[in-house]
C-alpha cells in the first residue's frame, strides 16, 4: 500500500489521498448529496441513520497532516461505527457508539487546528467524533456539507437513543407535522366535498395548499410533480397487474385512472415534503432540539440567545414566537415548534439580515453638519443620459422619496422671462423653474425631516435672477434657511438644529464686492471636451463615445477657465451656510477657509487628492463640507464608486440616481443605516481632532480594533431565471459572491461553488472569513449569478452596511438590478462578527499561535506639534500600553477557551457553555461540572476529579474571569 500524501489542494473533495475507496471492486451505495438531494431530501433522523448504514466515503485527518480516504459505515445492529480498508484488525477498526462522548462540528479539535492542511479543509464538511476515556478524536471530512450533516445528526440521535433509535423514531417520527398535514388535507376535502372522488381533493386545491406554505414555488412546477407521481404509480400498478395475470396485453390495454384531476392524501404529503421541506433547516432544528423532531420553549430560547444574539431571551418570548409561527393548533397548545413553524420563524422579518433598529434614526444628530455623509444627487432633473436624455421633475420626486438630501438645480435664462432648469450646452429638454421648485417644496421632507441642500448653479441674467429670487422666496418660503453663521463659529450647525430647513448652496458676494463672481459651470467642461473629441462627428456619435471619453487623460483635454458674471445681491444673501468657493490646496484651506464655505471637486481631482494626500483630505473634511461631482465625461450617467470618496471623509458624493448598478447599490444601502434619513455619521476617527487616518491604508487602522466577519452561505430559495435569458430554457445554475467594500485593506470577495440546475433550493454550505479593519466604513454585498459558458448573468443582489448586520441564521432578500425586491427570492446565511484574535492571521488556528507582550503591536502616538497635548499623551502612553495588554490577554484567553470547548473562533460564551454541556456527564450520568449562574459571570464548579481536557477548560475559564 502506498504511503499517504500531504494535501496541497483547496477543497476536500479534491484531496489527493491514500486511496481507500471501493473503486475497482463492488461496494455499497454511497450517499452523495451533491447529486441526490434533488431526488430525495433527507430530513429525518431515521433517514440519516439509514444513510449511515449504507455508508459514505470520508477522509480521515491524522495529527501528522496525512489524509486517508476510507469507507465508513454503521453496522446493521446500530452498535458500532467501522471503516475499511484498515491495517487494524477488524475488531479494532471500529468505535462502539456507547463510547462516544461528543460529536463536534467544524475544524475544532487540536488535530484539525495544527494540521498542515487546515486551510484547505472546508469548515462545513469537517466533523469529529470524541470517544473513549482519554477523549480521543476521530477527525473526518465529508465530500459535502450535507453528508457531514447526515453523520452528525445520525450519531447524535444514536448517542441518545442507542440501538433502539429507529424503533423509537418509527413510533414518534414527525408525528406533529404528519397530523397537521392530514388536517390540512381533510379541511380541503371538506371544502370540496362535492368534487371529491375516492377520498381525494381537486388538483388545483392541492397546488394552492403547497403554495400557501411555499409561495415562491410556481403552480406549474407543483402541478407537474403531482402528475409525475400519479403517472409513476399508474405505471407501477399496471405492471403489478400484468405480473399477476401473466399477460402483457393486460398491461397494454390498462386504461388510465379516472381521477386525473384528483390528488390523494398520500400524494399530497409526498409533494408537500418535496416542495416545503428544507433539509438545511431540519439539520439546524435537531442541533437545538435535544434530538426531538420539534423545538420546545427552552430549546427555542437557547437558539435565539446563543445563535441569534437576542439579549435577555426568555421562555415567555419563545412561547410568543411559537404562537406566531407554529402552523398546527396542536403544536401551539403544547408549546412545540415543528419544522414548518421553525421555517416560518427563520423566514420572517424577525430573522431578516438587516437589523430593524436601523429602520429608525439611531445615530447622534447633534453633531456639526460636516461630520455626516449626506445622500446627494447629481443633475437631479435628468432621468437618462447627460447629453440628449429627457429631463423631468419626477427625477426630484424620486430622489427625495429615496431620502436624498442634496439636489441640483442648474438655472438658465428661459423664454418669456421665465428661468428654466437644464444642463447648458446639452440637448436635454428644459424644465420650468417654478414647477421644479414646487415639486421640491412638496416632497422635500416626505422621507426625512433633516435639512435639504439645494445646489443652485446660476447662469441667469440679472433680469431673470430677479424672477429666480421671487420663485425661491415665494415657493420655498419659511423653509429657506436665511440666518447668518455666528461670528467666529468653528463648525456648522447640526442636522437636528436645521430640521425642516432648505439650505441654498451657491456663489456669494463679499461685503465689498462689485457684484461680479466666477461662474460655476460643470456642464461647460463636458461641452468643450465633447467638441474636442467629436470634431467633425455627428450628434448621434456623442453618447456612444462617452465610455471612451472617460479614459482620455485629463492633461490632454481642454479645461475651460471660469467666466465672470453679475450676481444679484438679494440672491446672494439667501446663501448662508453653503457658500461655494474654489479649492487651491489644503494648506490654503486650513488657514483661510470658513466652516460655511464649501468646495466642489471634479471626480478626477478628488481621486488624485485622495491618492496624493489622503491624510490631509481627511483632516480637511473634519471642518469643511466637500462635494464631489462625476467626471463630465460620464455622459451615459454612469456612477463613480462613492466608497473611494467616503474613505477620505467627503460628505457629498453626487450620484446619478437614474442609473442602477453596483455603485448605486452601495449608495442606497449605505444610507439605510440611519432610518434612511439621508444623513450617516462618519466614523469617529474621521471626526476627532487628535486622530490620524490615511484613506489609502492597506493595513490595520490605529486605534480601531479589527473585526473578524464569518459568513456561511447555506442555501438559496426561489432564484429566478435572469431577465432576457433564454439560452438554457428554465435551467438556473446559481453561485454566490460575497463582497466586502470599504477601505483598501478591507476590500475582498469570495465565491461559492456552482449548484447545477437548481434555482428552487440550491444548497451551497460554504463558509468565508474576512478581516475588517474599519468596520464603520465597511459594507457586505451578496451577488447571485447564473453560471453560463457564454457569460454569467445577474440574478439578484443585496447590499448592507456591516453595522446593520444581525448575527446568527438570517435570510437575505434579493433585489433586482434596478433595486426592486425579487418576490420570494432569498439567500439563507449564517453571520458572526467578533474581535480578531490576538495573534496570527485570521485563518490560522491553534493554541500555539498567540502573541506575547514582546510581539504585540501597540497603537502609535503621533505628535501634533501642540506641546501641552503631546506631553499629556506621553504621560498616558504607559497606561495605554497596559490597557492594550489587558485587552490582548483577554482576547487570547477567550480564544483558548473557545478552542478547548471545541467551537469556532467566532462563537460567543453562551455557545461555549452549550458545547460544554454535552460532555460534562460522568459514569451513570453523574455531572462532572456544575454551572453556577448566581453571579453576573457564571462559574464552573468541578464535582470531583476531572479528565485532563476538562481540567484545562476550567483553568482557562478561570483565567477569562480574572482578566
């Protein structure tokens, strides 16, 4: 036999290992969920045990990092687990079930953690069997997460019920659900008793019953499944009759059943199981149900506290959830939550990924205006491209309803002495100014009560400026903010102080001005560049060339010099807190710029400043508002990436709201986190005077604790065929990208495998980890694509700020390209977020990977040049280092405790205690440890001599309490 090989590949199903498979000789049937799930869903403990008796190929991980492939089976007597081939004698190549102490999921034993193949093994495919007096471990990796779930579930049932497990399950298996389905069927039969034939119900009634539980499945699919089952049974019945009569002619002449449009009880239950049973939720239920087919109030309480992160969970809360979600009256009366009730709870708004606390204002709104990101629209009146597309006041209405707090009005001289709104130098149809202002006045505070900034780009003659002034004062009236800033003020007022007020942004005359100012004309640059590139071309070529224009070097394009024009003094006086000024450099701004003065940056200039002087840009924005508008060459109304500017602290990043896609997804999601009010408080490190932050950092951020984000993509539901796609018919081959958007150090993406030909309930079961260095600026985006050899097509997406994530098992509602919810289309995920452990890379595990004080990194203190402040911080430096040591020691101790408890690096202490609960029983069920819950922090009290592994657990836990 050849020696085992080390494993260099990245997925356990591809590991080159010592071949212990049954290839080349007869072998028993292997359960491979990757192919059989669509044929038969295993969603009962009995099904798991039967699969284990049939056997599976699993990979065994040894402490020396070697991997052996073996065929593992459960003996027919349900007393022992054995494997073959093996060098050991047959009686030694087995583990008796009564010696099993624990079945542990994931890569959570010392063998896994210290293995050289740790990072190549899927967390979701790994599990360990802890057995014997010495707590030995058999560490296994399945070819899929589903197979791992089968073994874990089956072994846990056998540990509790022993070799009589199947008999016990046969007497009580899923009886709650079965009785409920029988009642559903009987009720439908009673309602249709005039149409019932042979104790059946009409086909359409049966279809509606299935859709009432799974509304996302199409009636055509359900109807097809019913007819498929009926055809199969009719064929089987005909063959049976043929065998009994000994005549083939009898089978050929057999007439079809007279009940073509009727469904029997047995058929209904079978189809209901096919469409309404989600194996991934069943496997989750049995983890917390103490090996029952339902959750009682205590089980559910443990689940919502340990997994869902609900503080102060109680049995009363659990009973309320059971009453709300359990479909059977029997279950509600007994306080039991069946699989269907648990599915209802997990798909309800209570288990939405987005934390509903963020649906309302949840941030401090009393900070200066410059401390907030502000939802902003570019050329709001345009609803298509920038050059020829139509203009409409609906652009303002839509943006304001979406929570936009900064809109643009470009005003030009119009016919009959009436100013109009349009982009100068373009072919877009102008709008009457008064109709635009009336729409703004009507919808300004429909979605948010906080201040609206009205960016007025004034190109009017003095005569029409007077009309502009009249319309502004008449239509906007008292909403216009006219108070001058306080003399010597260092900051702008807060959004709270400016509620229900409209702030005009525009040019302002100085006290000694002759009435002339430089003109703001962002459209002029677009016009001149189009002329330069399209000299000799036709109007039809303009928009088509917009993409290539964005790549033309800035130095090669003409830059128009600003014109001068006469500004009406009365119009100037309406501009108080948002006075438009030109930008020279950061040094000049720090000396001369006033808090109420605002610079507008061309996208390309802003990005250059972000690259050349990232720290200076952040410091500039601590005091002053900065507005960034798109490159004028974005004639197609494409959008810049707002994250590129938010990371520099730029508050007003103007977006083309009419253009859907990734950039608008980021913008829309970002501003949901504070009640969609249009204002989001910037990270503290961007507001504090003494802090220093560089926007281009590719490492940890000084003074900010990195977070470790764990995302498990479990499954998808009701994934639609991409719009306009017909090459593959109705077939969908989905896969999922998980993207992190934020500062450069955080940007990352990972993808799942493709699940072939399954859009109804594809099982992905893949876990990813991301280190997040600036959590306050990070967003998570889920993108579902259809794998196609011609080109992968978009199915749906969902984007969410990291701050809004709810931990635990959550459903993610998918949205279309244009931002609308896709009916019933969801992802099922598990999310956990924790402080990054004290040492090593985020993927590295093991008790040996720790940072000592000597190797620990400390936050550096940067001299500000202010002697008194610098001296104070120098005196505080030793105390800050001591505090860092305390935190580091605590994190290390908690990490060790997690590992000893056999849970993942993102598990909380409640999950640790629950994991311990399964292994603290001694001989004859006597407890080895007691949990004393009388203090605020529980204590572990040994009840006599402890095995070494439990003694280490207690010692480490005591260290955690002391820290």
